C-alpha cells in the first residue's frame, strides 16, 4: 500500500520556491481523534492530498463538538481551520425523505468564500451529498471533489426491507443526481456504488476504497490462550440486528461453541449474555481488541456505505469471516470464505472449529487474509494513482 | 501656527496616517473596486485596519517575526486566526498571496526590513496590484523603495505630514483632496453604519480633520501570547485574559486615542492594574464599576513608529477568578485626526 504519511510527489505541484497547491476540506465530523468510520475516511483523503503535495485547510461545520483540545489538534493537522456552528434545519419529510436544500447550511457559504479569497484554493473537497451546494461558491477554476461516503438515493428502502425504521439521511435519486453533477469528481467508496452511480448516467465517478495502513503483520498465533473470535461494532441498528441474528443462530445449534467470542464497542449494551460470549464494552484503542482475538467476525445482515469492520481486522493481521453484505464492495478481492447469511456462517464455524482446536483452519485463513490484504493494497494503490493523475491533470 | 506647533502637527499627522489609509482602503473595497482580489498589507509591526477588515478579508505579510496570535470573526462561527504570513519563514506563501492581491498597502518601515519589503511590493506590482506606500517622511526605509517608485510610476499623494505614494489608478481615485478626504470618511462611516458592518461614528471637525468613534468586537483586537490562550479564545469566542490576568490588545490604528474597555468577570478592584504601551507605563483615567463589569478609561499616546500597536494589561492577582477567565466584553476608541 502506498505510504501516505510523507509527501511522495510534492515536486509535481510545488517546485522549489513555489507554494504548495491548496485544498479546502469541508466536514461536519470531529476528525481528531478519528474514531468513527467517516472521520477515518476523511483523514485518509487528507493524507492522500498531503501525499500529493497539497496544503490542506479545514472548514469544520461543527456538529460533533468543539473544544480547545480539538482546536489545538486541528491546528497541528491543517494549514488553516475555520469553525462554523451548524444551523442546518435538517427536516425529514414524511416517508423519511430528506431534501438537500433542507440539510445544507447556507451559513457555510460566506465562510468558504472568505477562506477562498484569503487562501486561493485549487481543490475544494466536500463530504456527503448534502454539502454539494457549497461547491457552487467556487468558480470553474477550482476543482470540486465530492466524497459520497454512501449512496443516499432511496437509502431508506434498505432499512425498510430489513424491517427497520430508516435512519439519518435518505434522499430522492433526483436530488442526489443534482448533487453529484455539482462535482468535477464524485468519489465512491465501493466498487458496486461506483457502478450504481455510473449506471444512473454519471460520468464523473471515481472509485476510491477505504484502506488503512497495515499495523500488524499476519503471523502465526501464540498458544498462550484459547482460539478467540471477535466482533467490534457501535450500537447502531444494523449492528444490533446483525449480532442478535448471529448469536441466535449459534445458540440454535444446541451445543456450545468451544471458542470464546469477544464483543466490543457500543453494540455490547444490546447483546444478550450467553455462554462463551465475553463483552468488553468500549475499547480505548483498537489494538487492545485485535490483539485479544484471532479471527474477526462480521455477521452483517445488511447496511450501507463503508464496511470498516471488514477491512479493519486486516490492518491488525487478523483474518475476517463475513457474510456477503459485510463484504459488499470487496467481494472481487476477497480470498477468504464469504457466507450468504448467518446460517451459512455458523455452519462454517461449527464445521471447521466446532470439534477441533482449529489451528489448521486458522492457518489457512491467515494465508488467505494476507493475500486479500495484498489485493486490497494493490487495488487501493491503483485507485490512488488514478485519482492523483486526475488531480494533476486538473490543477 | 509657529514652527514648533507646525512640526508637532506634522509628526502627529504622520502617526495617524494609518487611520486615513484604512478609511480609503475600506471605501475602495466597499465600492467593489478591488474585485475578487485580496487586499494585502506589508508591514513589520503588529497592526490592524479594522474598517478595511469589515469589508474584506486581508492578507497580512510581515517582514519581522511576530509573537502574538490574533483573530478575525467568522460568520456564524468561532474566531479564526488572522492570516499573518511571516515572509522570511514562508516566502512561497507570501508570494502566492501577493499574486492574488488587487491592492497592496505598504507600511514603509523604520528598520532593516525595508529591502525585503520592497522586494515583496515588487511582486505585488508584477501581479498588477495597485500599490500604496505610506509612512512618516523620516522613516529610514524609504530609500529601499526608490526603484519600485520609478518602476511602478508611483505618484505622491497629499497626506498632511505623512508621506504617501500610490499607483496612478489609486492616485486618481484619491483625487485632489488626497488621503485626507473628510467627505469620503463621513460618507463611508454612514454607509457602514447603515449596513451594520461597523459601529463607527465620524464627525467632521474642519475641512481636513475628523473625529472617529469606533466600537469594535474586542475579539478582533485581543492578542494571545501563547497557543493555549489562542485556542481558548477560538473555542470561547471571547477576548480572554490568560489565567494569570495578563492580556494584550491590538489598538486599531497607531493614533493617540481615548479607549474605554469593559473588563468582565474581575473579582476585585482593578485600579492598580499595570498597563503599558510600548515602553510607556500608563495609568487609567478612570475605572467605573458597574453590574456589567469594570469600565476602564484610558488616554493612549501614539504608537511609536516601528512598534507593535499592543496594549498590555496586567490585572491585580486578587481580581483574577480561579474558576475561569476575565475578558474584555466591549471596546470603544475615539480619535481626532486634528
């Protein structure tokens, strides 16, 4: 995977004596610490711009709090930081229809214009389709990038299909199409989403997956503790539903699974106590969770957007067993087993790990996890290169 | 007027030149004459131009190191650091900013930084920005600008006791009245007050002199000497003293003036505060204690050429609360250009 921690090609844009090109990133997310999936995705892009020689400024639309510590942290990360209080009305109409005009905060316009006048941006990068109206504040000489994070057109349907109440933002295809057309490039986080948007007639879609740098190698497990499975997730509806279904399928087997399953994160509050299930609750640092398990589980029954729980274990040298919805966007690269549903996942678990120590199965999974990681890195590097070339051609 | 009086008047006129520069530049920005370009100020001291800033963001380029962080207001948001570029540390940034300038105001310095400043001003000229050079006639740095004056065909402008040179377009806009155009000042103040862009009252004293009263959000003036205080100011959006009761306030312009400051959250009498401007210690004219806080009235001398326009206040220890910060809740400045 390309190392984005240090600028690799600043000479492309910033020959000696010339100022670096500038990018304005606009977000409502609290970026430091980046402990949410969307914050981490945004910081991935920040690192990407920096690796291309850009100086990155931030317009923080304060929806997730602001304090002196955050001010200090953001000042260390970004060239210039402006913070605007969110006053977006965010009306949700009957049927859970959200209009972008109701979710966009016009209060951002003046701040963005002033920042641009002071700093002269080459690129403006907004996150989520309802921030796309901001792009209209910039003339055609500024490259406009929209990171979609998810497909929000009729997103509510995915919830209702799973018997859940729609959450957060869902808009019409028409509204989303208008938003996408405001950008010179719209980034899709999954290959399937890129294909879906392209199928709707958009020709400005660039696919950029979410991958984080590898922090742990794929190595053989030490024998000082039992083989351990693990699930880390927040307490959102999809995670609660997925974990409830997975555990009920496990219990329905009638025999206890011989290996512990460690559950961590906000989802713990919603997980029933059961034999072999160990609830850790919130973990301060991800490595404390991943160092305590051998195989990660992702029993997703549905969901939208970023599948961080599927990618993240591969950063910590752990294989992942996932259902198909959990691997959405990654299936073309996936070398480990994938399962149609939680019934198939539990069948596999009992078949391969039910009566044995599972050492040989773990060994096989570790090899295929390493291969998957390599494939992900290769794809990511290719897409980063594509985005970098596109930016270079425009700036 | 006898010779000493005339000399005194000339000196004072030179010291208040930034008031007139601010009025003129603000009127240009307000009229739309700057287009989408940026007004840029080249200086070696810490100053503000509050009227111009009420009309447009300003890029400040410094040719001497600065040690304070000050702030601008962001609509519906937290204060943000005022853009001040250290030209020696960030030459590329300075050049990039100058390339986008439509107006470049050059505060001709007293010290050695004049050559560096002239080189920066030349970049603004290359970028077709209009130039306006101003300072005291005695300023030691004028010589460094001789080449630029010739190259840019800068024209002398009538400015009382100050020396001002401007690009032909600006000199034309200044007209016969020159920089000290009372009509322009009165009209601008009325427009800004109507548009609620600034709380300013301008009174004509005679054909060439004004009395200005400016009420300004003190967040625009407070200067933080440490990163910690700067981040607290950004977070709270208040003109804070630090936890030991030390505060610094940038004065609008360098002219002698009367100041009224509302100090809030002080826990004891502050008559014994230590106050300094440059090397001078000052005593308050009066301190009025009200339910809003303590109103501190000061008679401030001119800021000496080449010095930062920083007023330092040190509150008595027993006036500083243990559970928070004192702040300046309101600030008013009155100056006469006569």
